[in-house]
């Protein structure tokens, strides 16, 4: 009965809408027949194109638009707005929930800093009932395949999160409602413990565009080489390490392979962070122990705090109510969206104009596209993800949409910009006094572009932070680079190594030897982080010994 009433009122509405059109029928221009764009019609090197403003189109009925492969546009104040109709009535996606997800993306740096500098042996004043903690950890241990047991270091990490990161954990409780159903489905498909979903919080704070200082990218923080190993496409326009579904599937495969090696989920976690080689070294140095807590002191410092951070996150999620951690309730999940394979190059701006979804929301749902362009390349499948209601509009008007895109490309007066080449991508290290406007001006790009390429949600920069920039003028970049000495050595009067002392850092060492930078020390000694062990000998030249 309810459905009949809806159809009745919908019929009346369509009838009323069509009345003014009847009188204009003779004046309306005939609709030309269009076809779906084929790959041969699209220049493969013409991707990053600024889109022309939509041109007004004669007003036509939505039903005719679908049938005749043309687009319905309502012209008001000389501005064309598209009014594509779906074949069924569907609700608009919750824009407030999108805002929540966008704001949460900025928390990656906070979580990254916490995990990489975490000291499990430092005590915090936060009050926790140790007996209750022990009992809850035991219950958690009984229902998970991880080795969860009370120890003072783990208690310190839990106290740290409650004391210093309470707000961050509450935001994670909120945004996890969007991504966790997706993660659980994939983890279940690959027979990985469902609790592994908490790893994505430790890795990326649930930011699909997150990028670490060493280049790890996405929800699961894949390095370039590991991503390629698991067939994640990385190019100037696409980075599938940021695709939630494809990256989650790759993470499941990688974790499963690590478990096959170590037959222990704690060690698989440690290997996910630092690599299987470092875990094997730690096992040897510990005398053959295979329990994570027994080899922890032999692991890299970042990994020593990594597994405790994972367990602390799992614990606080499982017992959030007991610690007064509150989340906003989400009425939307990843599964109220759907995808369609694109059949033509199309930009986010075009999609936004045609289906009425804000570009920020499109970016959030399609984080693997770096430059707000979905390319079309023969033999590859690139998908567009939209809210279900908007996707219905897209599919119902698909041929007309692609014809519209082709017409806009034809109307360009100047040649289309060519594909940005991989070698035109640079990594810029933020220096004292830098700000986004200054950096953008130096490389001839926009502030908004730098923010988009690096997943930045504010204009704040940190000294030492690395930014990815796609410059159209690589000559400007090369002319700004300081020239390196051909010998690869600094003027050190024969000194070629430095023995690390207690209190030394890469910065203090670089200051002792003029002409040597922190980046030189990292490159010459294969260092990726900032941690140094006393007694280590560092090369002070680009030399073999």
C-alpha cells in the first residue's frame, strides 16, 4: 500500500513537471544520437585537464534524456544545473558523516608520531585498576589468537593512550564504523583474525591518503615495492595503495604470508612493521626465543612499541564503555556505496556537476586517484565509487554522460595537458620558514594541489615533513637543488666514520661535520628513521668502507 501511494504521488509530480514542457516542445532543439566513447577516441596521455564550465542545454524531460542518451539540464540565471534522474527514488548521502570522515583524516600525523616515539617503559599518572586490567586482558586473550598477557609495559601503553590520546581514540571509534565492515569481510575471506582490523588504526588512523615520512601509503601503509608485489597499481595518476578494498585485500595476503612464515600472529605483526628480516635477526639475538615480548628488546625501536600499540588499541575498543570512551553513532557504512567501471576518462569535477555529489565526497570515496581524474586505459579497469543513490543516476545516464564528456574535450581551444611523468614527481622536505604558499610558488603549482597530493586537511606544516609535488617544470626543481661534490665526501680531513655516542642524533652529527646533511647520513648508512644506537659507526662519505 505504501509503495502504491509513493508511485501515485510520483506520477502526479512528474505530470505537473511536464506541463510547462509541452508548450515548448516545438522550440526544443532535436536531440542528436550519441554513442559510447571507445578507447581509440580518448588520448591516453591527456589526463589532467581543467574542465570547462557546463554549457546550458535545452530543457528536456528526464525520461526522454534517459531514452535518447542526452542530459537533462535546468537553466536558471544563465547557469546550467543537471538534474539527472535515477530509475528509483533513493536518499541523498549523509554529508555530515562525510564531514566527520574528512576531519578525521588529519589525525594520521598524531597517531604516527605516537607509535613511532612510543616508550612502553615510561609510566603515566592515569589511574587504572591493575587487577581489573589483568582480568580483562585474560578474557581478551581467551577469545583472540594473539598472545595477550599482562605486563607493566602494556599497562603503560594503555595509560598513555588514555592520558594523551583519549580524543584520538574516540574519533577512531567513530570513523571505524565506516571502514570496519569492509575490513571484516576481507579478513574473513582470507581467514585472518578479525581483530587485525585494529592494525589499520595503528598504521594510518583510518586515513586512506595517509603517507608516512618514508613513503608508506594508505590505510595499511604499503611501501612502493610491497604494493607492487601484491599487484597494487602505482602511477602518476593512480595509487591503489590508497584504495580501501584493493589495499585491504593485499594486506590480508601479506599478513597470511607472514603468518605462514612465523606461525605466530604477534610476530606476523612485528614483521608487517619492520620486515621479516628484522624479526629473524631479533630471534637470533635473543637466543632463539619466538615470543614477541622476549625478543622485543632486539627489534627496532619503532617496532618495539608497535605491537603494544596494537594490543592497547584492541583493548580500548573492546572495553571502551568501561573507560568512558564515547563515539558518535554512524548511520552510514562503506556498504551503502557501490562502484561502476568507467568507460571513458572523466574528472571529479564533471562527476560532481552531473550527479550532484560534492567533489570532497568523491575524493573521499575514491582516494586512489591522485589528481581528481579517473583515467581510461585499454586493458585496465578503473572504478568510480559513489553513494548508491548517485551511482544509480550515473548508470541510468551513462551513455549520455560519456557523450557529454567527449563534447567538453572537443570544445577545448588549446591542446590538452600531457600526462605528468613519473620523473616529474619530487619529494620536498619542509624547512624552517616554509609555508604552503611559498612552496607552491617555487614549483609553479597550487596550494590546493599540494594539499590534495599529500592528503593535507590544513595548512600546517612540520619541519622535516616530506611533501610529494608533481611539477610541470622539472627544470625549476633541478636548478634549485644544491650541487653535490663529485667525490661524494665532505671536507673532513680524512675522517670517514663517526661513532654514535649517547645523546647523538642525526641532526647533532650533521652539525659536527660541515657539508653533510641528515639526508646524506641516511643515504650513506641506509637509515630510514631517526633512532641511533650508541656504538654504531656511521659513514661520513659516499664510500664503500
